[in-house]
C-alpha cells in the first residue's frame, strides 16, 4: 500500500467548444502533495507552448496542475486521468487507490490519430478530418495506454489491447491476443496472451496462455478480487473465476468458476468409496495445484504438483 494520501500532476487537458473535458495527458506525475511554494496557476513552459486550440478536432488544449486525495473518489476528468496515469507509471498498484465512480468522469470519446474528439464533432467534421488524414481507431471511455504512458521494460504487440490505467511491470510482454484492463496488471515478468480483467493482478513469472480469461469484478456483480500467483501457467483458452495460488497450472481449455465442483483424487475417500469433492472457491489461492478435466470421467480435478511452476521461455520473455 502506498504511504501517500495525495498525488499531483501537471499536464494538458483537451476540452470541446461546448466545454466538455475529454481527457488529460500528464507530462509529470508524483505522489505526495503539491510542493510547498509551487503555484498551481503557473504551468511549466513546455506545456504552455503546447496549449491552444486545435480547430481540426474542434478542441482546445489547456495546461492544468491537479492535486488529488487518493482515498477519495475521483471528482473530475483530470482527477480520473491522474489516477490512471499513477497506475500506468507504476506509482500505485491496482487496488491501492479509490476509483469509485470513475466512469462518470470518463466521457465516451472518439480516439483519433490526432487525439481525442467529441463523438458529435467527429460526425460533423468527418469529411474535413478525412481530408486532413485524421481517422478514428476507437470510441471508448479509456484511451490506449501507450498513447499516454510508455512503461519502461514492457512490450505490447498491439497497442489497442492495453488500456490506460493498466499496471505493467518490467519484463511483461502482452502479445496480440493479450488484453489488460485499467486497475489490473502484472507484478513481475509475465507473458500475457490472454485477458487480465479489471481488478486482477498477476504474480511474477506467470504465463497467461493464448485466449485464457481471468474473471474481473465489473460484469456479473462479482465481488471477489481474483489474483493469480507467481510462476503460474494458465493454459491456452482456460478461464478462472477464483484466485490461483503460486506454482499452479490450469489445463488448456478448462474453465474453473467459483462454484465448479472439483474432485480431489489424492484425498482419502468417504466410507462409501466416493472421492472428496469441494467447490473451487475452497481452493482459491491454494499453491501448487494442477486443475484439469479428467478426459476419461469428465470430472474437474485438482491434484498436487511437484516442482515450481512454469519456466518462462527466456528467448520470448526478454
Ligand atoms: C494439464 C497439463 C499441464 C498436463 O501436462 P503434464 O503435467 O505435462 O502432464 P502429461 O501430459 O505429461 O501427462 C501426465 C499423465 O497425466 C495424464 N493426463 C494429462 N492430462 C489428463 C487429463 N486431462 N485427463 C486425464 N489424464 C490426463 C496423461 O495421459 C499422463 O498419463 P500417464 O502417466 O498414464 O502417461 C497440460 O496438458 C496443459 O494443459 N498444459 C497447458 C499448456 C498451454 O496451454 N500453454 C500455453 C500456450 S499459449
């Protein structure tokens, strides 16, 4: 947990002619209070130079200095963007700061190769934009991470798969099929070829196989915050709705939800010879397990694993 209760940043906010704040890009972010004697109305010279209108997009860029309370809910668009920057600059970890109600401060924006636009302006100005070589790549509340922050030591094969607010540690590779949401990410080296949903963190040395899915808490009313331990392998097209402990493996293609009934073949059987069965949620976070669907019986099983997790392919993971 960060010891700081405040953060501040200076950057450029994009505003429409009607006064809608579309985004804020921060050139400088820091934990702690605005330094004493620093006038919040005096902007760094390099931001002053970039400020001004951009008539192609019908927006104005304005320099801003923002100071926020990390324990309180976001209260404005620049405040919300500062929180996303703090996560992507790895100054705070997923789950460490208050993001309650953040969607209300992130308007739906047309993201173009020249920067954000209001959807109405984009529709109205389309022919002029085409002539100016400006095109849209998405309409969303969140921009792409690397349009705002480029975390050192990280590879991202497809920029559109990682949102601003993702926390990616050095040694992380997100391949084309990988996806990382805001307030989610990796705590060490990882190969990410599956989806890391909002709120999920993945431990060091863990491999998220192609098309694998980790349930988040945004959709479906989930409240359990899923974590994936260190040196875990989530097999291709597997899925998990429970936390997976260190040095564990989930078989390719197996989906383990919280209520999945799991056979423990290594445990003593009951008096009538039935194997012990538990709900997957009881195995949440237990280290050193292999989850597999027995291809003969169809039952999902958990068996103990020997050895320590996966060894990431050094050629691929550096
Ligand atoms: C589940 C998994 C880890 C098992 O691999 P493993 O531990 O190396 O096990 P093995 O394939 O050597 O099999 C060991 C034994 O278990 C058996 N077994 C393996 N999977 C089984 C299953 N689902 N049901 C029943 N038996 C199974 C094997 O037949 C073998 O039996 P044997 O001792 O009689 O020969 C592997 O199948 C898997 O899914 N790996 C994920 C790879 C992946 O997706 N990587 C990401 C790429 S993007």
